[in-house]
C-alpha cells in the first residue's frame, strides 16, 4: 500500500478516495457531502444536515442505471424515490436510519485502521449521530487543492461504478484515452464505447493536484486560467517511426501546468531520464489502488514491477533516439 509519512491534508484525503475497499459507492457520496458542508462553514453536523446532499448524490448516480453496491433498504428507498413510489420525506427518513450505518465509521479507515488525523470526530450511533468537523477538514477547505477535490471524487466514482457494471474480466479491462476530447473511456470486443470521465479529473488525484514536472499547483476547472494540460510524457513520433505500444495509454499520460506544456517549453521533447523514474513511481501509485486504473496499467505495461521498468526503458530509448534534445525544468516546493 502507498504510504506517506505525516501526509498533508489533501494527500490524506486523496488516499481515502483513491485507496481502500470499494464494496459500495457510499464513500464517494459521503465525501462529496463533507466537501459541501465544510464549504458552508459547518462545524457540527447531524444526520439531518447530511441526509439531503448525501442521498442526492446517490440518487443522481442511480439515475444512470448503474449498480452502486450493497443493495439494502437504503438503495431500495432511493430507487423507489426515483420511480415515484416514495416521497422525499420518507426517503430522507430511511436515509437517516439506513444510509449511514457503515460509511460514517469506515470512511476514515485505510490499510486496516483509522487515519491518525481525522477530518471529523464522531461515530454512528443511530439517529442521534452527530459529527464534529475538525481543523484538518477546514485546513483542506482553505487549501489551493480544495477546488479540485469534488471533481476528483466524481471521477473516481465513475471509474468504480462503470468497471463494476460492465462485468468485464480484470485481464481484459483497459481504460483508454481519446486524444481529441481528452476523455477516458472503456471499450471491448463485446461492448460499445462507454465514456467514463475527463482525463484531467481522473488523473489529478494520482498527482496530488500538482504538475508532473515542476510541481506547481494547477486547476482542473474548465474555465480556470490555471487549467492543467493532459500531456504525453513520451511524445508522438513521426509517421515513419514506430512505437511498440500506444502512447495514448494511461501509462504515458500525465498532467502538466500550462507553463511546462505550453509553447516553447516541453512540446515534443523527451523529458530527462530522471522524469522516467517519476513516471514509474506514478504508475506504481496506480497499481496500489483498486481497479480499473490499476488493471489498465498492468495490462498496458506488464505484470511484474521488473516488466514495467523494462517496458518504460524500451519506449524511452526509442523516443530518445528519434527526438532531438532532452527537456527539464525547475521545480517548485510543494506547499
């Protein structure tokens, strides 16, 4: 499991979202609810505060027809609300009694235990449940990274639910990238293309919201002046040259700030070898998370760690021989 000593608030949050068990999608709805409430300045929250946004996020995803796991009384009530069988007040009552039994306690668990620096204090004690938002979550709210987190949670949610519902063997599960619309999608011989998420949203958490090269903070908001670029670490080759594997693979996609990936900077140059080590570490970060991105990297680059290192070295040498000039940039300290 990927671990960091004394992780920052945004790194710890991303660990909770990207890693751990995915037996149901409740944790993603709960995460989005916490982000919404802390943005409103809530310091103490009850099930009344939590129920409406929490059920709302679940309802929106259920409308897509995709399974959300653990189909008990809570999910049944949400489906009946969607179909008009239940009214809102009854649906919210069932949400309060059935929807939080596991998620409140389990959300802050990872690697078999609870995180040390919690985002809220309290546990599920039935309808009297009350949570106190900690300084850790308020610190997250005040960080530059906060504006990226909701989209990252949504992207991870979409990846998980889509993988579940396609019922494809992990050995055949490969998330692909459309270079034109910057969209991640799934497709196989037995199914049509299913769009999953913006590549920016899905990849951002794995880079902690920072440029792969210089470590500047970036935004994944579409209208932001600081929006990041989806960059091919190893660039496209000329038509006469041939790369053994598709460089549109997730293994070769990184997010870069507009300075590093803009005109006059990296462009089609090959990054220095030191960045290749960073790419390997980033891909290992994928491997330690649950599917589908883990299976995608393995299927694209190799089963073992040595296989994956050999794969990257082989493709790097081809690019190095074909392209003129190596590229590097100054790094900014992480905030």
